[in-house]
C-alpha cells in the first residue's frame, strides 16, 4: 500500500484559511486520495476525496498536484469545531482489490480563537 | 437516520475473558470493517468483510474473531489470546470498494482490561 506523509501538528487562527499538506510520492495511477478527520473520542468522518482534479464540497477543497505526488486539504475559514486529527489516505480501487483504507498518524490541527 | 451503531460505548474485561463488540448498520452497505486505535495513534485494520458470509484478516487479526451472518451486522470478539486488548475499537462500513464510496464510522467502543 502506498504511504502518505503529513506534519504531526499545525495551528491556525479562527476564521482564517488552513492548508493541510500531504505527500504521497509513491502514489499509483489507481490510488484515490481520501481525507478523513477525527474529533476526540469519536469515529473518523469523511471529508473529501479526489483522483486528479481539484475537488470542492461544503466542508473543504482538495488541491492535487499535477504529478499527484502531493495534495493539500483546504479549510476556507477555520472554526473551533474544525480542531481535529486530519488523515490523508490513499485508496486503491483496482478491481479485485479490497479498497481498504490504511490510516497513518495524521495531522493534529489546533484552532485558536 | 441511517448510520452505524456500536455497543457498548465502554466495556471492561477481566483478563482471560472473551468479549464481543457489536456493530450494526442500516445503510445497506456491503462492506464492513473493524479498526483498533491506541492512544495517540492512527487506526489499524483488524478484519474486514466485503459480503455476507465472507471476511478477511487485516493487519492485526491475531487474538480477534468476527462473523458476518447478516448484511447489517459484523460483531467482533476479542479473545483471551489478545495480549493487549485495551484500546478504542471502531467499526466502519462502505457501499463498495470503488472510489466514490467513502467510509461511515461508528462512534466506537472503548475496551479496558481490568
């Protein structure tokens, strides 16, 4: 399974944009980039995913480098409720593969009032 | 509302006992997964099932067992063979393995050996 590398922690001020980076230099053509976040003592929550093009949804945006070796999750205006551990995960969806998610350590985001 | 229900939320086990963690989903999802999370760590895959009556070992299956007799249910048994069972256990489900199928997670069961 291809690996991802994320900073252990990041800080942001409330109502400012946050850019969470993820490196995945060994990504294969069939790997999708998924982001999840986990609040303390809760299960992870799906945030966004993409393959090659940038993606937007109501929670966040995902910017994917042209060579796909890195990506950035963008929270446009951080709130205190966005303080969580953010996981960047590669998911192989080759037919016959399980498509299981392999979690790394993630980035702990602190949001300051 | 559809979702995944894990029970109990907290569970205490004496050494040498087997315990079973419940996971039920009403999302009509085919695939279900069990993860373990230790303090300050990411999630590690224990077992997964892509269809009823079939399941596969994940990365840390030793000391655990599962069954998948119904689509809605995927219980996890922590056996006495699991040497360090104290952890946060998370169940998840997915409609399939394609890219557009995200995971839905339950709220977890915190197991403590006393």
